[in-house]
C-alpha cells in the first residue's frame, strides 16, 4: 500500500521551463522531506518541511507543505539540465520514512 | 567524516539462494534503516535498527532479517531469494533524536535474482 502518491510519474521538459511536482496522501505526517536521486546513487535530502502551510525556498526550488500536513509540492523555476533526476517525497511517521512513488524528471537542453 | 558505505555494489544470485548485504553507518550515527527500491519506484521501508535491536519493520516477510553490530554497522540477510527480490537495496543512517530525523543514504547494492 503506497501512502504517498506523486504526480506526475514522468516529466520531460526543456531547459528554462517551470514545473511542479505533487505529493499527496490521506495520512497526516509529522514532517515531510523531498529527496533527489541520481542513477547509481542513494537519495539526497533537499529539504524538510514541518509546519502546515510552510514554504521553503532552495535557490530555484520552492517547497510547500499543505495546511493539513497531508500533501506537499515542489516547484522548479527555469529548470536546468542538472535538475534531471528522480524526485522523491517522504513522510515521517513514528520516526520512519515512508516514500512516495517518485517523479522522474528529464530536462533537455 | 565518512559517509554511509554499502557492499557489495552489485550482486547476482539465483532463486532459492541466500544473500547478505552490508552497511557501514556515518560516523556518529546510531540508527540504520534498510529500504528496497524496485526499478522506477520509491524506496520501501524494510526495517530499522537502533542499538542492535530491531526498531520497526515494514511489510516484508520473515525471510528478510537483519543485524546491527556494536559499531552500528548493519547487515541485511535475505533467505530463499525470489525473482521479485531483484532491486536496489538502500541503507540509511541517522542519529536517533537528531533534528529533522535526517537520514543519510548509501549508494545502494543492486541485487539481481535469476
């Protein structure tokens, strides 16, 4: 049973375009994290959001945690080829991470 | 500071065999979590070890077992391998009680079951 659903599953865009990835659940999480994973490597933490409605910015990346702490979004402005990778959201429940289904992003030059 | 390391990087086994995967946690971390990541999917939580005891388990059968050693390194053992066990196995270490519950992942072991 996948508690966290991400959409879209795949995204292929050109450099300079904007995009948003969604992470949705019917469960409430104490915190939510976003990771990026590249081929042959483990996931690398991008950000943790804790408070409902919280917005965090990391350069061109904007992360938002839903008011009810059940969903989150990741918005990338002016995508670059270096943004290519698998984006994973993960919710924290009882100190355990529950990962989403993943969004594979391909940015073409 | 040494990051999380895993061995081996790749492994090929046949159905019915047994496999042991190893993980060395990051310096200062006392908690190790194991995940299974099938191709094109997000990681699925297998179990977590804290102070050499299992501290939570996901929806995996008993043929998936683990150990944590006094130096906090860990092993994942899988008995009676099945074709569906083919996946990337990730280990992550963290410091229990640390802020944000940040887990640091190793590069993974790619297991192929034929």
